[in-house]
C-alpha cells in the first residue's frame, strides 16, 4: 500500500482536535515551542501551513513529499 500524504488542512484539523479541550492549546504550545497565538492563527485559517515544530508535535514528518505525474499532465 502506498503511503498516504496529508495536506496542510488535514494536519490543521488534527491540531484542532488535539487542542479542543480546555488548556490543551497552552500545553501543546509549550511542549512544541510555539506561541499560543500562532496555533490560534492556524486553527482560525489565518495561517495555512503549519511549521516544522507543529508538525513534529503532532507526529508528522515535516519533510515535503513529491509525487511524479504521469506523462502529459
């Protein structure tokens, strides 16, 4: 089975779920080394691409992946 690639929107949805409970955003921000306001901007859609610290904090590899297109695309 081919690996599944996740979009930034997928990752932000995971962040939204992970930080939904009271105090979870503050805890995640501290552990990940990012500001709570940065996380809020991601969740609100003001920022569209999570940075490496957020990706690592959620268990994602921050390395970009590329998929080769078929000829003619």
